[in-house]
């Protein structure tokens, strides 16, 4: 993820590139392992919030368009047979957390934070968060974090089973590459098919939840609360939510 000047926030171009790269990796039999990391001091700060104000046309078709691509991104990620390691060098927020958590092994810097604060801008965490968080840390904890939008430390994320390992920042990439080389030099067919078998539950959950969660995220884009959040961001003030 190479937009360090914006903490690797995912704009339309980066989103399209992510959709495409996972599809490309899945088709490339010469690739045995992938490592996903962020340039600069963040892994990914989430969706580019500058796009919020541009969505305030009130047109449900326009609001629905980005979520069509959100669905494509998630499905393209879970179609990758090769192991994907997330080397989380800094904060992984919103869509950034989703990208990390849909990877197969997550190695995080001890200074990283994880969270999905969609609700803080009046949105549902529908672009993957509502799928992956309950699977990894349980329904009760997932609902608490998704409904509050609170962030957690990497240490807490490891404790509750959200991620695999926490290491000092300068050890994140070496540890990720060590594991990547080990997997790439292993029995790659058995490794891929082990992932395929383990991911059956993930695929079922995506099929069960993703369409519904994206639908309610689309609805939340049209609420007055989200419009207020967009205005507040533009005006650099705290939003005043009304509950509708």
C-alpha cells in the first residue's frame, strides 16, 4: 500500500488496484506466498474520508457504486489460494483493518492499533468488518468494537485472537519474510489446500453476511447522521448526531 502521505488511505484508484492485484495473484501459479504491508508509518488508515463529502448527492445509485467494488475486493481476496501474510507496520483502521484481518497470518508492530470506526462517521461497517471480526474474536467482542468504533492496541488484538503475533516495529517485515520463505519452500499444494479447507467457514460467512452488511452500509450513507459527519469533517469540527 503506497500512499504514505495519506497514511495509505484507500481512494478509488487504490481500491481498484487492490481488487486487481488479488485477482492477479490468484491466477499466477509462480507466486507461492504474498506479503501485504504499508509504506510509511501506517499500514492503512481506511477509506479516504475526503470521499465522504462527494457522496452527498442523495442519489442511492451513486451511493451504491463503491459497495459493488467493495464486494469484489472481498471475494477476490478469499479466492487467493496462496497464503497472504499481513505485515502490519502501523495503524490498521476501518478498511485497513479489514484488509489485514482477511489475510491468513497477521504480524503487527507493537505500536499498531486496530479498529473499525465506521460508526463514528455514521456508517455501518459493512465492507467486510461485520464478517471477519466475529469470526476472529467472537460475536460479543466484535459487536462492542464495531458499535463503538473504539481502537485497540496490537497487544490487545493478539490477546483476543484478532491477530497472530506482536513484535517490535523493526522485526515486523523480517518475521513476515521468514514465514513467507518457509511457506514458499514448503509443500505448496498441501499448504494451499489446507488454506482452502480452513477458509470454507470464511466463504460461508461471506456468502451469508456480506450482501446484507453492504446493503445496510448503503442505507447508512443516505442518513442525516452520515451527512452531518461529512459536513463536520469538511468544517473540521465534531459531528452532532441526531439518530436519523
